[in-house]
């Protein structure tokens, strides 16, 4: 028996290598998926069941369920669950002869009934994948696997029934593993249904291999006889799954089916006709205007262009882009009425009427109490600091906006030096401020009135140094007049842009 299974295993391996070679051959740059998602197959089986062993068999039956899933185009896995009822009996003559020849023990009862509930898993090898470019409707196959079952064997003698595991055997057994194998052929009935005929053999492992017929061969000259279960059955199977999402079970398909379908579809296509009868650049197969006039431009559909949509083709339209909303003549020219434009005389008449009573207002002289910014100076200096430029600019801007305005610039000092020195220094500060605006902003010198006050009008009442008191104030002039440089014995006071330097010993 071991030799038979070895031959079966070698045959399956040979078929598997053929499947691998075939799958490799189907791989190409076309990136065809060699193993698409495919359906399960489930079904039921029923058939004739016998035990070939020491006792003559009677006809029995089996019934079962199975489920099968493809691993690839050649191999698949099948799960089987089976119920089997078997029996056998020998007459008196055969009993005596067999007992004498084979050395059956005294407990041999050559009539039995056996019930089996089993489940197994098998590897199935389809043999129909040697055909390519052809739909598979017949599927011969081989299979081999293993399983486990519950074996209930009853020996019968007259009206007595005895379980085999209660007899005087060396050990007891009920549940046992077994090897299985066989062959079959399937026939495809439709897109999802198939019918198969199969012969399946089971061989129990262990001592139970000779107890399925309730008789054990013990002769010293003979080896034990293995009891084999032979189940010839019919299988009705159905593929489960959505056809749009899953392919049929791969053992019913060929790896080249998709290529064959694509080639058939390509061969069925009409031969492409690239003729362009009207010569407009669009082939007749796609040309929606088969007889376009020569020289007329067309769109991608081969229809003559009419850019302004006036019903006259561009090639015949003297005005291809007529303004919309107007009627056109038979040459495509729009009938646009003459525009009613306003001429230059009309514009001048309108402007003159608007300006008839217009008077340009005379700029008003700012009020006397207008606030103008003051500038401050460093100790004993009359040069303009950069921080004060913005203030002088503001004064200059006001004077530019009011051309008739005159401004009084009055210089001041703090009280840290003599009155005469401070008068000269305050004069220099007012003069430097006026000179800056005349030079920088182009304001006439005659619009400034220079005054000085020295230390006579302190904003901060202190005899010490004070930035606030060192200043030049500006105000709108009324009747003031320029005051000359003080003549009190001090020629120059302070340091400034003109290079004057004061008397440092006298204080500031």
C-alpha cells in the first residue's frame, strides 16, 4: 500500500511542476494577474461504499459535504465531511476455509456492520491545465490527503452483536487517523455548477487497519490484511461569490483564457479606415461633416468653424467675429447702427456750463494762535539736530500751503551763562533754524522774522541746564519785525554749522 501512495505522490509533484512552468510562461510585461481572486466551491456527494478486507462486502452507502478552494490553476485544497455505512458477511463454507488458511482466532465473527463519521483534507491536482486557449468543461483530477474518523465496528453472530473494541484484541480503538487518495473527473454544467464522478480510497493507520470488517488475520505465514474503504460517489458542486468581483474556481479556468479573450476581441474589431474624403484633416471615421468645402477650417469633429455663430462659415464670412446681438447680411457682416457719440464741442459746452459760477478760493491766512512745533538744541550749540528735522519740515510745509503767511522764529537759552552770551546764542539758534528752511525747502527769507529772548522766558524755572529751555519757537507773524544781532560785547556764542565756538569759561 505504501508503494501505491508513493507513486500517487510522485504523480502529483509532476503535475505541480508543470503548473509552475505554465504560470511562469504566462508572466509578461503585460502585467496580467496570474492568480485573480476566485470563488470557493461547495457541494454534496453521495455514493456506493464498501470495505475490501477479510470478509466479503455487501453494498453500503456514503453521503457527505465538501468545500474546495483553488491554490493556483493546478492545485486546490478540499475539505470533506462524510458519513458511511458498510457491512459484509461470509457463508459457512468460506468461514471454515478462511479460518484454516489465514489462521483467524476463535473470536472471528465473519459478519459485521461498520459506521464511520470522518473528516479529511486533501490536495487536489487538476489535469486539465495542459490545454491552452480552450475553455475547460471537463476536469480530470487526482487527490491525496489525510483525515480523522470515528469507526464503530460491530461483529454479528446470530442475534448477538458485539463491538469490536469489546472483543479480546490486544488494544481497543474507536477514533483513528487515516490516509486517503483517489481520482475523479468533473463536468461543468454551467457558469457556477459542476457534476463529478469520483473514486476515493481510505486506509486507516494503526492496528485498526485490519478491523474494519470485524476480523483480524493472525496467521504466522501471512501478513495482516489491510482493510480499505472504497467510496465511489457522485459530487454536485456550486461556486459561491459574485461574478463581477471573483473569477470562477481556477481549476476550471486556464491561465491563458484572458489572453485568448483579448486576442479574440482584437480580431473582432473592424479594420480602422484612415481615409479623409473631404481633406479637412479629420478621418471619415470621426468626421461629422463628410463633405466640408475645400479650404474651410474645421473643429476636431470635422465641422466647419463658425466663430461668431451667425450661421455663415468663417471661410465665407467677411466679418468672422461680428458683434453679438445684431442681424447680419448674407456675407456675415453685422448691421450695427451708427453710434451717437458726444463730440468735442458738446464736451466743451458741458464743462463751460459747470465752471460758469466756479471761483477758486483764496487761501486763508492761518490764525495767529496756530500751534507750530518748536525745536530744541544741545547745550551751548545752535546746530540743528537730526531729531529736529521733522519739526522744521512741518513748519515749512505749513508755510508752503499758505504762501501769504509770515513766521516769527524766536531763540531761547537756559540760564547757565551771562545774559549777553545767552542773547547771542539764542540769536544764533533762530538764525540757524531760518537758514535751514530757506536752504532746504526754498522758502523766501523775507517770510521769516528773527527774534531772540535769551534766558528771559524760561519754560522750566531753573538756573541749571535744561533741554526744554534751549529752543526756537515759531508763531504766525502779525506786526513783528526782525531784530538785529545783540551788540553787548560778545561777538559769537555757541557751536554750530558755521564753525562758531563759544566761551567755555563763561558757562552756558
